[in-house]
C-alpha cells in the first residue's frame, strides 16, 4: 500500500487536460452520488436494469433502462478516449462481469460474491457503484457518452466503437495473464516499482479474502437450507389424537419447527448482510486491484517503447538521426504524461478504496448487530413458548 504522505502530495486530476478534444462536454446534469440501479427485469435470457439518478438542478429524476450491452458500450467508449493526454495512466472503474441465469461454473467463479443469492440485488448495487465511480471521475465524467447513457430515454447507439486503446487494453490484460516479458521490466521510478510490488501482493490477498468470504456466505446459505428442511420434516411428525403423550410430542414438534424456521430466516439475513456490505466491498477491492494492475502494465509498455526509441536514436545514422530524435522526444513526452496521470490515479483510488472498505466494514457490523439483537428477542419468545407445552401434563393430585 502507498505511504500516506505520498498519496497526499498528489493533487486531484484536472479536467483541463481534456480540453481541445472532441469528448469535452459540460459537467453532468445528474448528481453522481444519487445514481442507483434499482432493479433488474428479466425477459428470458435478457436482463434489463433500471437506472435512477437525481437531476443536478433538483427538479426531478431521470429513469432509464439499460442492458449489459449498454454498460459495455459505455466502457468501450471510455477506453476509446485516445486524444486525452496520459489516458493510459487512468485506472478505469472496473465493470462487473456479465451476469446471467444458470451461469456456467466458470462465470459463477468470475462473478464470485455477485453470483450469490436468489435476487439480482448485489449485482445491481455493483453496477450502481460502477456508474457512480465513472460519474465521479474528473476526466471520464465529462464525456457526452456518459450523459447520454444516464439521461437519454433511448438506449445508446450500438455502433461500433473505434478500436485502438481498447484493443491495447485487451492485449495488455492478455499479456499479464500469459506473463509476457514486459511484466518483468525493471522500472526507472521507485514509486512505481514499489507500487507494482504492493499491487501484486494486494491482488492475491484481496482475491483470497473474497474467496474465503464467499465460502462463509455459501456455508451460511447451506445452513439456512438445512434449517428449512429440518423445520419441514418436524411438521411431518405432527399427528392428531387423544393420546396426551402424542399431543405433547406434536406440540413440541410444532414449536421446534417454528424455531428452526426462525433460525433459517436469521441465517438467510446474516448471509444477505454479508453479501450486500463487506461482500460488495471485497468484490470491488479485487476488481480495482486488477484494474490498477492493467494500468501499471500499460505504463510499463510505454516505458519499453521509450527505451526502444532511445536505442534507435542512439544507433541512428545521420540521415535518420533527426527523425529518430523526434520519435524519442514524442515517446518521452507520452511516457511522462502517463506517469503523471498514473501517480494521481493511484492516490485517488487508494483514498477511495480505504473509504469503501471502511464503510463496508462499519455497515456490516451494524447490520449484524441489528440482526443478532432481533434474533435473540425472537428466540427468547420461542423459548418461553416452548417451555409451556414441553412440561407436559403435571402429576395427578
């Protein structure tokens, strides 16, 4: 993790760096903090997400419906802002993987905590967080595509996005997975050398934490199912009759069944709290660590390009010397711009990560305390009710 004093020295990104590009627009007409994905409507295999945001003027709300293809359209347009100086130094807000019903095991593993539960609530919250991150970014929020995505009643155009940076991003990710030589390139900047080491460590640790937490949630869900089965089985033991012993036994089965049903609801609530608080926080942490890794790799590629241009300039013959020197200066300027943006992005994302995880932990504790308090009261009432019929008929006088 970065040192706090280094993070504080980095100023926030300035929107002025994108002046003069075709993507410049006035600020968003919606308040970023009010953007929510409220629900997901399913029609066969198609999922449609309802997005609500408050108008910045305070005069009302925007309500739009978007599919995952629309989210992907927005992400590709963000990747295609090639005219923005230092764009490859941006840590792009990570878009969650596509969700679908009856997803294959590989996709379920990729979605992780977002694939748990019987509703789309965790996934909708993750998409809402993604939109808030994009809308709160000083550069990315000023694109017309985001304004269209959030406010236009019609779905955004499905025209093909011009390729370039998006392709290189894909190649960079693939290069990371395959361990290409660029990943082992020694960095000339101590800050980024240290950050790469921290990122490598935190990526593994955050993924492991999310996987272990997912196992906890899945175990809680299994316990809830088992409690439900036990409650239903006890109801099968209830029989009507005149035998006092059988009557007492039936009452005990009914009460224990109610207790097990109460336990089922309690464990389900605990699992739901886990996913919607700390689970979402850990999932976002994992995806942001991967996004930072991609950014660091792109910067390393720029470093390799600069080193190559420098060698070419040194070896150039007199006739090509001027051209090679020009290429070297252009590569050096590009690399410096990427590095400046990257340092600011690392500081920004670190502050955001700490805030998100802190909020997730606090909310997780608050909800678990509320759930435990409510469950304790219910179980106390169940115990008092159970003791009555459990005593059975008293001794005859």
